[in-house]
C-alpha cells in the first residue's frame, strides 16, 4: 500500500472522461466547437455597431458639416473681399500717379456727342478707355507698347484680348476673353470688374445723331451739371469721351474723400464690361447698386451701373484713394451725390 494516498478517482463528470488502465479516469475539459471565430466568446467579446448607433454617428457628422461649410465659405469670401479691395486700391493709385505725372486723370476716347469725333466706335476704332491708358501705371508697360495704345485700333493692336488680374474680382466669373461685349460682338476682349464712375446723370444718348435720343430706362436723372447724358457728359470723374474735357483734381469740388472714382461691376450681368473699349469701362450711379433688370445683360439703359457678388454690398474706390464697401440699402439720393464731382451736396458715406 502506497504511503501517499491518491485522490479519489471520479468517473465521468461534466466533461468528457476516459478510463485508463487500472480504472484510472482522465478528466478532459469540455469540448467547444468552432475554434477562435466560432463564438462571441472566442472573439474576446467584440461586437458590431447597432443601427441606432450608426445613425447617431451619421447625424452628428451631418450637423458638424452643416456648421463647418458656412464658416469655410465665409472665410473664403473674406479673402476674396481683401483681394478685390486691394485691386481697386491699385487702380485708384494708378489713376493718382497718372494725374501726378501728367496733371490730368486718364481720359477715354469715343465718338462723342452727335456722332462726331476722330476715334469712332467698335473694334475698328481707337476708342480706348481710361483703363487702357493706365497700363504703364499698373506695371503693364509691355501691353501698352505692344499694342501702340492709343494710336492703333483695337483690332490692329493685337492686345485687346488679354486679361489682367488686377482688373478681376475673385468673387466674379472666370477671367477670360469674351466675344459678346457691347459694340464688340465676335471680337474677343479682356473683361473688367472695375469701371470709372461717370456720375449720377442718366436718361438720354446724344451720340447717335443731331438730336438727343431718350433711353428706355427706369432710372432717369438730371445730374448736377443739368444734363441727363451720362454717356458723353457725365457729372462724375470719368465718362467715355472725356478726352475732350480732361478732368483734373481741381474739378472735384466736392472733395476727393467724398467722391466716387471707381466701382465694381459683373461682366456676366452686363455686357458693357471690358478694359480696352471706352464704351465698356464706365458706369452710372443713377441706377441703384446691384440692380438687375429683366431685360438681361444687354439692357444697357437699365444695367449700366455697378454690382458685385459680395454679400450685402459692393466696393468703391474714392478719388482720395480709399476703398470702402457700399451697402445695398444705401439711400439712392446719397448714392448719386457721392458720384458727382461738383454737386455741392456736402454728403459723405458716413452719414
């Protein structure tokens, strides 16, 4: 008999048992089918998302996206506003430098009243705008000299189709040559978002014959100079045929800091927007800002104004060089007053 007693041997049990020689029973653990992937217990207790949890996550992501997208868009528009104002400021400085150098603001050339004048109109003319005259002061002397501006016609110059980054607002459409511009159909020209302010008067066109022809406009207005001819006798800083009057700083009796010089427009909403051509580089403040007539982009009697894609307003450069945003709800009388050079209105944008 062994001095070391053995534990009692059990037969069977909860697990599988086998009886070996001599009646000994070998206890085996319970057998499990399937291996590691055969049950949840074999996967360490992991499980998938329920449908409720998945929908909750998706809804949270959707809400975060809805909050984030407007913030990103606002940040991008703020950046575009900065670029736009900087461009306007550069053009205003170029006008000032031109005046400092030549003692006159850059003029425009056009047929003029009663259809008379040596410049003509259309592609086969020397009807260059004040923006074309500014090229050397916008660091584009190369274009000015290559096109022999303002001596060659627009067609002869070979440069009218070029686009200029400094004349493009990033909130507008693409900066590409357009072949549908006013008086220039099928002749590609570079667009512009920035135009000279011709004043507050509007209502007649004297360039088509010996007698003034009334426009079909919703916004007729007699200007500070007693005229309704905002095309060739504007009461503002510029107009398309002002080469014959030659504006200087001495003409701006209302004060440089209270007088509009340049404003924004959208080539996609007004076909009279291109930098080379004098008939496409000016606008009137007789028409309210951002006004869009049902007549479409070619309705010049009602679209020869200023507009932008910026929210809540558009930018203007003053004769003093500053650039400020003008709200869309500005009083029309004040808006027109700021566009004149000698209206003696005594108003400012702060009022």
